[in-house]
C-alpha cells in the first residue's frame, strides 16, 4: 500500500480545527496555553457556534489569543475581562461569550470583576489558566504562587508571613450563588486533555444557566525555569495537592 | 407645541439617553451625579425601550462594561464624578486606542482627592488633554444648561459614532443639580442587530462565513505599526474641528471679552450685562466644545480687543489654552474660584476692572 492510499479523507482520525488560525502560537515550547486554545476552539466548532461567539483576551501571555482563535475577539485591560463580558452578554443575550484569563489577571488585579460577575451570575464562561506565576512579565509572584515556590519577586520562595497566602479563587467563586458550574482541570496528559475538553464543552453549553468557570492548572516552563517535562512533573507533585483537580460545583442535573 | 418639563440636569441627561435610543448604561453611585442611575432605574428602561441599566461594582468595572458593549456596536453610556472619572481613565484610554464610541458624563466636583461634593471645573485638563495614558483626545462637550444636558446626550452618541471615539460631556455640580425647564426630542428607536452589522462592519458580533473574524485591540507590538496607528488617530482628532461649537455674545463691539464654559458662562453673561451697565463694553465667548477648542475664533477676537478675562471654577486651566490661542496679541487675565466656591457676577466684573482695565 502506498502512503497516498493511507492519507485520505476517510482515514482521518484527528484533524486540527479550522477554528484555530494558521498563525504559529507565540507560547514557549511545552506551555499549556496552546492546548487550552485548541480545546476551546474545538468546542466552538463542535457546538457550531462560531457566528455567535465573542471571546475576550486578557493581558498576560494569552494577550494575543485573538491572533490564534478564529472567532470575533476583543483585547481587554488587565483584569477587566469579566466586566467586558458582562457588557457584551447583557446587550447581546443570544451570543456565547467567554473570557480567557491568567491568574494575575483573574485573581489579583481583576478579583473584584471576577467575584462580582460570578456573584451576579453573568451568563458567560470563564477559562482561567492558573500557572502560579506571572508568565508574560517575566516570572513574578502571582496570587496563586505556592508557599515556598520561587519567583522573580520572591527569589527565596513565597513566605506566607511576609507575602501572604496563595489564593484559591476557584473555591471562592464556587461559593457564590451566581455560578452554575465550577471545575478544576489540567492539560498535561492525553487523559487530562480529554477531561478538560468535556469540562470546557459543558461550560460553554451551560453558560445561559449561570456563570461557568473552568480553571486549568497549567505549567509555565519559562517562568518556573524548568524543561517542559520537569514542569509537568513538578506541577503534578506540587500544584495538584494544593489545587486538587475535579469538579467543585456541579449542577444537580449534570450526569457526571 | 412640545411640553416643557422641570428637571435636574442629571435627570434630563438620563431621560435623553433613553430617548436617544441608548442600548445600555453602566454606572456607580457618586455625588453629585447619582440621580442619573437613580432616574434610569426608576424609569424601568428595560420596559420602555429594552435598554439595559446596571449598577456596576466600581467605576472601573462600569467603563469596562461600556468597553465590551461598545465593541458590539451598541450605544452605551456611563457617568460619574471626578474621583470616579479618574478610575475610568485606563478604560477610556483603551477605548480611544481601539476607536470605540461611547458617551461619558463627568459631573465635576471639587478636588483633589475626595475633595468636596460642591461644583468645580477642576477636571478640565484631564478632559481635554487626554486624561489617561497615551496620546489621545476625547470629543468634549460642555453643557451650560439643563436643556443642553439633554441635547448633548443625543448629539454625543452621534459624534461618538461619527468619529468612533469616546465623547465626554463635561458638566459640573451646578448643571447636574439645578432644575430648569427642558424640552425633549421624541423617542428614537434602538438600533437593531441587523443594522449594526450593516452600518458598523468592524464590530465583534460573531464571525460569520462571509467575513474574516473581527478583532478589537489597542495592542500593536511593532513600534512602526503603533506609530501608524497613532498617526491615524491624530488625523481623526484634527478632523473633529468639523464639529467645533461655540457661542459668541455681544463680541462685535466689545473692548473686553470674557471666556468661560459651562455654568460659569451663565454667570459671566450676567457679569457682561453688569459691565455694560457700567459703561464697559464686554462680550462673552463660550466654548461649547472644549475639544476641539475654538482657538481660531479666540485668536481672531484677540486682535480686536483690549483684553481677555478667562473665568473658571479652578486654579486656571482653560486659560492656558486661551493664552496659546492669543499668542500675546492682547493681555489675558484669569479669575478663578476653587474647592466648590462659585464666582459671583459682581466679583467677575471687579476682576475685569482690577486685572485688565485698571484704575
Ligand atoms: C494595569 C496593568 N498592570 C500591569 C500590567 C503588566 N502585566 C502584564 S501581564 C501581567 C501578569 C500576567 O500574569 P497572568 O495573568 O498570571 O498571566 P500569564 O502571563 O501567566 O499567562 C502584568 C502584571 C499591565 N499590562 N497592566
Ligand atoms: S512564559 Fe510561561 S505561560 Fe507564558 S508562554 Fe511561556 S511558558 Fe507559557
């Protein structure tokens, strides 16, 4: 059998979604951001909602998300994506609106917008990438940096006494009456990728029931100063015990 | 004949926003402009026209809600007073950078800091020189009556969409709080989603197969591209001169010109009458748009008069622009009150005598 006989439409088992543009991703090798971009766009494609989707890119490593996601997108000010999403969805209730935010964006400068959009029950989906560090600005301490973890602004490790504690914003958000679905996932193994995609799909499908919040605990090989493989191992050993994976708030109707 | 209503400036602009077909308002309470949000909520605009009104968690959130909604081509508005307008500046800069239309009302109170809830014009520089970071301008309208508060809501939306730029209505506590008669224009229909797609093809309304995705951003990583973007913006800011507005009262035979805007222009009109009764030929020039500024008109008058007195409720802000327009052609003096104090017509006439006429 010739190779040409194999490369045929009918034999395709996986295809890159055309909801991602052809532009090469600007993320560092091994970074989880790219995988989450893909999952989100696959979900938009599978739900057939491209013409009704409006996305909001944050300030952070994913500031250029609009270069890669083939949907209408807006670049927000640092931390304000949930406010933009509120304005959009309130005036365009028939649209699917998502924000895509890092931990500095969502859990430090934008805490008020995160909490209040969640509490009001805005009908939006928030994708929250928690890598425990400020990737874009060169590896400073984030609100989610673990105790003892090193960053450029806590070079000897985070010390609770002087620098405060890491913030479990996802658990906080889950307490609020306006959230419908709150979950924490990861994308470092094929199995986790599959679960994360299911969660993102559920979060997009159900945004009109209340705010849907998907945290992805992710790596930052550059900020953590590790190889991609080391960073994934380190994440599993250190991040997951403090940020345990799994659903945190599930609507009663949901069949798990 | 249309009926007159007796209303506060803050209520008039809120009513006018509904009638102008506004799609949304996002705000946060602060004196002396809280009546805007209160009036809107009491009117149930969701029933009247379908307009969305939301009390945000902060001024920062409010302007960013406006930012998001404006990206979808909707007519949106926010209002606040000085400290709240300071908080909005990052969002306003983003909107100017991304070329988005909206109407922002600042009912100025005295500052700096928490200041006072009394009226002031202390935010002139912030309003006309940009306000937030970066090189940009807002189209700035300065109402001097309750009627103009109403009229400028409608005009503000028209200009915002004409230029794809935020329009700032710069009022002060007097205009916001005082009651006057006002006549309203008829209810205008809200724009439909189909009309938005046709009229404003740049909006983020969802990528359809017949067009590329729309992106709204103010980020240009390459310096040369950012410079080009800035050039384009600057050309637009210049073009705004097309819609320059000012009012000249008894300037033709005047020896002395008073220049003032907003509520102070109303007071100066009285001063002008008092001066004329005292044999001083005074005229008044009232800039209605503060950006664009009537520099050419002021320059033209400067060649004909013996002096110009600029009157403001601040330490002397617009007077700098007046001096730039006059370029030394005639003496320019300034009279100002601060901290919520309002100048009286008599003290303005005294200032004119003491600072310009002499003797
Ligand atoms: C108002 C404001 N403050 C600070 C910055 C600088 N800044 C850019 S990205 C960033 C941190 C982003 O970190 P995070 O949200 O965790 O995203 P990541 O880059 O890790 O994906 C900061 C502080 C900014 N652009 N705007
Ligand atoms: S700095 Fe970190 S978060 Fe940013 S792209 Fe690189 S690896 Fe990813």
